[in-house]
C-alpha cells in the first residue's frame, strides 16, 4: 500500500535576500516554517532549513526501523532516543556532506553487541537512509543506556 505525504514551500525574492515558508500539508502540523538562505548556510535565526527537516525525518524513520528490528528479534525497546545531524556544506557547491545518526536505547534483555548489530541493520533498512544511499554518507553511534 502506497501513501503520499505533501509539503509545500512558497518562496519570494532571490536566494540571498529572499525567503519563504514551508508547510506540512498532509497533517497541517507545525504551521508555517520560515526558511531562508542565511538560516540554511549561516545562523538559523529562528528559521529552519531543508537539512533540519531531513534530519528530523531521518531520526523518526530510523527510530521506527530500529524499533521494528529489535521487536522482530524479541527485544521490544522501552525507549529509543535518536538524533540526526545533516551537514550542509558549500565547498565545491552546495550539498549535504553527511548525516550522523546517534541512538541511545533502553532495551531489556539485550547486550551491547546485539543492540549495535540491530542498529546497523536498521540504518541500512531505514527508507530515508535508502533514499540517500550512494549520495550522502551516513554514520552511526549506537549504544544502550
């Protein structure tokens, strides 16, 4: 079963001095999220960026993938806390140079090695990781709490 999700951005002006708003149209959550070039390449100044949105999406997707992998292995997690840092770089042209995932888990009955194995498998199985595979390196720091 396929599902669609929609986001929209309205931009006004040129890249350097213009700006816009992004909305999460499917859910209407978060209201209008302001975006601009300075907030992307310099200081956020209360605005978001495509990289922050990708990082949020990646952390959510990865948490779901890891939760499933652990439960499938008989170890339902009590808590997973995942952060993702998407690095935007302008050297050689604007690009995302990497994503760093960090996950800390509270998972009864599992050892550190088995947790790390599941964490690595989830990194490769996460649809957001798959979407950027071959284009953006993804690193992982995983441990139990």
